[in-house]
């Protein structure tokens, strides 16, 4: 099942791995800087370093695994993620207003991160077995129902950002496989209806405030609009070269309460400046470029759809996080891939890079 030959230059995309490692280094630097303002324990930095080590071990193991293993495990992964999402609603711990964590021995795990893997694997599995008959209503509405179940459970927590990401993965894959436009129009209409229902019955007051603050942050500058305003100030204060690691006033003086997670981009923009932001975006561009190459080298539909789903996941997280930090999108608590603090998110993202690497081993 495992093959060390996978790590040969002809069988492993070392450029992709290098780009991911450099993104992680930028993230660790920013988290280290945030920790400096909170004392000498380096709490977040140490935990992120441990998560990175676990993630890279998983990446190495997974990349040596034959991709058909993930195809055979697709239903199981989706089923387990569904069960965990149900369990976390009842037994989970509440952190920052969301009941979406299992807390064990000082560590926490978000089942929604596994759900992202589950929806990618299962959609790829269905595409592989559907015989390219994507115009059939059963394919579109059946896969939509599969995604909707996960989204509904995530919204109950409630976690709007993760629900949007799961929906984006499904919608992006539907676009890529070429379903009928009528179905897509129906989906958009249903999405609008769901948004209305969510606004009146599902969203908590603080989530509604985030949307309203996106429209007009100045309506409550010291309350709900505070984080958005401080993030924009931090981004603009960095200039081209930045103020230097550990010298950002917004992050070091704790103007941003979640600087290590939701607002890590603002830390980079303030302390490393536009130069640091451009370097980060170039590295993300390299990641997506290499994933595109892996898609083209995929041996079958399952592999190509899986890598496409991984690309959509990372791209959606990037756009939502950066958009929220510069005031173009509401703040939804979505992390920046490989950079934001968060063990579950980092380990899952590194795991998925390993999965992408494993998908093309038969083509070399």
C-alpha cells in the first residue's frame, strides 16, 4: 500500500511541498509575533508547531498511499464526519459562540474539518461512478442533498463560514463537471431562500451584526464594527515593507482580539507590509498552479475531482479570509490556509496536500 519510491523527483511534486512549507513559515512567524504580545510562553506558536509536525507526518504517509484507498473509503469518511457533526451538537464544547469542538485533555478538534474531507471524497466518488451522465437531475439534486445535510448540521452549531465553504466545494465541482445551467439557476434561487430563512431563524445576533458591520462598520465602531475597523487600519499601516515582526501596534497592543486566527492576514500586512502580502499571494499562486498540473495528470475522474475539490477548498478559504480582513466580505471566522493558528485546520490542509500528491502516482 505504501511506496517510498513516491518521494523520487519524478513521482513527487516538491515545488508544491516547498510552497506549502514557506506559507507555513510565514504563518508561524506571524503567530510568533502575536505571542510576543501575550507573554513569554509562546502558547499559540508551540501548539501550531506541534500541529505542523503532525500534519507533515500525515502528508508523508498519505502521499505514499495508493489513491484508490481514498476512493474505497469515501463513504466511510463522509459517514463518520456526519456522525461527528451530530455528536458535537450534543456533546461538543462551545468556543466563541460556536458549539463545534470536541475538547479532550487540553486539545480540541473540529469535526467540520473532517466534513470538508468527506464531502470532497464522496462527490469525487459519485462523479467517478456516475458515468459522466451529469445532466441527470438525480446527480445534481442528489449531490446537493448530500452537501445540504452537512451544511445544515454546521449551521446549527452555528458556523456560517464553514457552511459556506462546504457549499462552495459542491457548487464549484458542479460547475467543473458541467451540469445543466437550469440546475445552477435553481440552486442560486434556493440559496437565496436559505439565506432568508437563516437570517430569521438560524443566525445568532452576533452573526447578524457581522453582516451589518460589513455594510457599515461605523454604525458601532466600539462594538460590533470594532474588529473590522481595526483590521483595515492594520492593513493600511504596514506600508510597503511593514513595521517589522513584533512591532505592529494593532497586533502587539491587542487591538485585534483574534489576531492569530481570523485576522492573521492583518498581522502580516502590518508587520511585513505589502511586500510580505505579495510574497504570500505568490506562494498561494504556486500552490494552485501545481494543483492544476496534478489535475491534468490525474489517472481518472475520482482523482481529478478530488484535487479540484481541494483547490476549491483552499481558494475559498483564502478569498473569504482576505476579503474579510480588507473589508470586502463579512467576518465569518474562516482561517487562512497554512497560516492561521488552528491545529485541526492545519492538519487537515496538510493531509489534503498529501492526498493530492498521492493521486498522480500512476502517471510518473
